């Protein structure tokens, strides 16, 4: 696990988007794992800008989203399908048939979860999985005490998660109580995981996920087992970390990060 501390949320978004863009340029038929929520919106805006201004081509890209609510249709304004359309898909040249989300209206949820796992496998697996982290330390909708070997499945949402998402729905009563989510085991099979977190409200869980013990209580801590995980945070999200001096040294000295130093540090170097 590598941690990159950016001077601002804007720089964290720029770096995240550039890493994804470079993946697409190196592999035009890349398979991307996508996240929803407020955290990735800035990175998606930058990817849309790169498509418009630098001809970043998404025509061969395939995407799989982490999760979707159960019980609301894809046409609902707060479905994750609708969010992805607003934030990214409508702004790039991706083929809609190459964009995949679980079907939260499927009559047989167990079969739908199995189908989703099979579709990821058939696509060759996920090259880059973008992730956020919940205020209770969850990845996707893998709430506390989820199995660290779990696969795509239906999951009950905690009251904390529902409260966190209530503003988008207008009231807590409107927030679905369940969702389909990729499992932790599914996430760990991605070739590269990028965890993006910004803001001081994420600092405690970033500490627990990165430097704390691996535990099902904080499902994001399972990323400590990932074969290649990059954690991108701004200064407020990094404020509880204990090994910041080492993280900064690695970013400043490891050759693989040389092309990105000016993008991240700019005039703050």
C-alpha cells in the first residue's frame, strides 16, 4: 500500500484522474471499476475535461460500478446509474453497453449477484478499481463486519450509512435499506486499487484502514492485503496518519511517481 498526500482535494482529484487516464492510454480496452458518491465527482469532472480537451478516448473502455441500491429503478435520479450518467457517462464517448451496474430491481437478487461476478470475469477482470471510504470505514456497501472474502451480494445498509446518504434523497425515509455491492473479495481481485479520500471527516477511517489492524469492523483495512493499492488523500484526510514523513519521502523519491510530482505538488514543492 502506498499513500500519496496531496496539498488539496483538487490536486488529489487531478492525480486520480490522471492515473486513470494514463491507464486508458496504455490500454484502450481497459476495464475500470467505478465508484459513486461525492468523493469521485472531482476526478470524474477532470476525466471529462481530458476527454474534451485532450481527446482521451473511452470508446474501448468497459466499466463496472461497485454497487447499486435495491428497490429503485435505474431511472430514479438517485440511482447510481443516474449518478454515473450525470457525473461522467454523458460527458465522454463511452459505449453504454460497456457500462455495467448491478440491477437493483432484479426479481432474483442472488442470480443477479452471480451474473455480475460472471460478467466481471468474462471481461477479463478489473484493471483499476476506484474506491472511496465511508465514514464507518466501509468499501462500496461492505458495511462493518462484512466478510473480507465476500463476493457480490445483497447487503443491508447501516443507519449511519443511510443518514449519510439522506440529503441526496431529501429525507431518511426515502433512502433504500439495502443495496447490491461488490464484495471485499471481488475488490481485492482488481489489478490496481485506488482509494481516494478528501476532507477531515475521513481522517479517522483513513488512519484505521492504512495503519490500523486489518479487521472486518473497518472493511477498507482489507486493502492492506491488496497486491497493488494506492491511497490518495488531501492534507485534512491525512492528518491522523503517523507515517506521513515516510509517505512523502516515497512520493518524492520513487521513480514511478516522477511524472506526477509537478501535477501533485506544483508550486508547493
